[in-house]
C-alpha cells in the first residue's frame, strides 16, 4: 500500500473525534446522527490504514486524548438496544413502505463499524485504560455476543452470513431481507467481540477489580471460551468439505491445512491463556468442580500440532495437567464494593414503555426520507468511500466478468466490469452493454462534465500492447464491442481525464456510478444502494 494513502488527515481526524457525542435513542438515524456515522466510518478506515501500514495511529491517540472511547461504547450499546427493541417493532408495522431500506441498513451496520474500530484501537493499552468505568459495559457487551454465539453453535444453528444474507446481486427490498441481514451481521459482530475481549485480557493488570470480577466470577468467561473452542462456530462442514471462516469469508480447507490454526482460534486460546495463567486471575477464579471439569476439556484440543503453532499454549497445557491432579484453594471472599455497568440499564430504564412510540416516530420522521434526501445521503457516502482507499483495502483480486478467472483489465468506459482478455470482453459485451450505457449516462448527468473518455471507435477493442503503444485492433463483431475498451492496470494514459488512477479492483468506481444511478430511477428496477451495500460489508468486515 502506498505510504501517502489515507482517508483522513490528522487535523480532520481530530475535528471528527472532538465532535463525537452521544444521542438519545429517539434520534438514532436522524440527519445529525447520520453525520456522526459518516465520521465513525472515516475514522474506522483511517485506523485500519494506520494499523496495516504500521504508521503512527493518530486516531487511537485522539480517541484517548479527548476521552471518546466511552462515547463509542455508549453508541455501540445504544444501537444494540435499538436493534433489539425498536427495529423489531418497525419490522412489524404494516404501513411502513419506505422508498429505500438503506438508511435502516446503515443504522444496523453502525454497531459493526464501531466494534471494528474498537477492535483496531483496543490492541493498545491506552484505549483500554481510557474506557474507565465503561470497560465494565464493554465486558458485558462482549459476553452477550459470545454467549449468543456459543449457544447457537451448541444447538447446531448455522448463523454464518451466507445462511441469512441475500446474494450481493439482489437488493434489500423488504424488511424481511433487512432482518436477515441483521441476523447475519450478528455473527460478524460476535467474532469481532471475541477479538476485543482478547485485547482486554491482554491488559488485565490495568483493569479494575470490578472488571476482573466481572470477567471471572459474574460471567465466567473462561467457561464460555471453552464452549467456543469445543464447538468452534467459525469451522463447519458443507457437502463433505471442511470450511473455515477467514477474513470475512468461508474458505474450503484442504486436508493438509485442516489442523492449521486460524486467527479466531488464536484469539480464543490467547484469551484463555491470559485468564487462567495470570496470577491475579488465579487468585480470583473459583476452580470448583464444574469449572474444573469444563477447563479439563481443553486437554483434548491441546495437541502437539496446536502447541507448535502457538508455543505459549505449552504453559496452559502444563497448568491443565497440574489442575487434573490437584484442587486449587478457593478464592478468598471478602466484602467488596463493586462498580456495576450502567449504560445498558440506563438506556433501558429511560425508554421503558416508549419503544412503540419511538418506532412510530422514526418511521414517520427519519426512515422515510424524500428522494432528494436520499440523493444527498448517496452523494455524501460516495465521498466517504474514497476510490483509492477502498480499492487498496479489498483483499481479493478482481475476477473476469465472463469466465471468473483473475483479471487485470476492465472496461474503460464504465470501469465496473473486469476481464482477463479481449475474447472474454467480446463474449460478455451483449450482457454488459446496457449496464455500461446506463452507468455512463447517469454519471454524465450527475457530474455535468463533458465526456472526455478515451473509448475507441465502434467495433474496436483496445488491449495493452507495449509494442504498439497499447492499442490493438480487434476483429469486428458488429455491435459486440462498440464503445468499450480494455486497459491494463499498469497504464494510465488511456484513462478518461476525470478518472482516478486505477488500482486492484473496480469496487470504488462502481460505488460512484451505482450511487449516481439514483438520478435516473426510471432507468433501472434495481435498488440504487445495492452495490454500496456489498461494499459496506467489505469495509466493515473484510479488512
């Protein structure tokens, strides 16, 4: 990744972080709330860019300096309660038929954006300490997500995204589709919560006694982690093929790689290592018969192959062997005044009995925007998802629109489709022609700029060829390849003047053009937010 690539400058990040605030439940989804959501998305992007490039993490520094970690935790729990109490009522309203589901979709994904940002910054000790008393609320939040995940995996229920989510090429056109997306998102959020919990346990020595007691006594997190390791919801078998959930997607695993540890496996094991072997935890944890029997289940998973991959687990293996033949002394009980988490209870008490009224208010005032308001939202989102930044963060290389193989060239007119060779482009042109024309018309109307594209004349295809300057003549195929060219990603001379330097994928360009389609709603039956929906998923989870 290029060193100069960034979503925000430090001064911009500082301003966004200074302005972060908490909202009442009634204002979730409002224009003011939506502007803050945009800020959080940008901060999340920049935090990941900094972490990936191993640069100074000024986002984390500003969040700590201005005391905004508690604000993020409050907002995350607020959306969690909104999904539980208000969104469920909205889905039951018979007369709710908005022009677009995307405002609701963005609220649902706000929680995922915040947990992703917290996962990035909580790796450091300072944010953990800056959470102050709200670390108790964060521990409770992680426990809720992990118990839900463990319960579903124990019952055999498949909660993975592809079990609920609509295909990327379909729209979120109904509330039922949105509910399915919400359920699928919970799986992703739960996995992020596992990482956040692991980072909290890394800094146990900086936690208060109340937080430590909540982890070990109130919630018995070690036993929850044992259940996750035993049933492993990020592993599954489909049609006789073993699959693992890696980087936001299910991947088929070859026989020789089935014993290879994934990042999620490592997070669970490291959290257990921290909670069982730290001296302050051993003094606090009650190794009673039930807890002891649960922990000893881990011995069957601690194979030589696993310990070779994570040598620190050798210490845990020796501890469990010692635990099997002895009974540790029970923890000392004394009179202790403990803090209790308040965010969840305060929000619930403040809005108790008002859930239906809040849902009706939001349906009328917030989630039924006019067409002009939707256009403005789309324009702002198009600016948020910076082209080069988005493309640099997509882990996968583009695929040919015709044969599905790895592609290095794309249509220079609309930039939305990739191809591996001229033959595939010619073959796919009858299907791509109408979409290509519609995208360009919508883009030209929105930008009000003269069309300065470097498309070639009718019936000709351009292909990268160093010997002739990159231009080659394809065989005439009537209307097959009219007004469409191919260009190599390493050459920029043939690009339209208004087009940014291309990079590995076409996602960013498609974000721009698909958002612009809402200017011409009569030209397409598809929801104008469809592709941006898939990009939001990538942005939040696949980095």
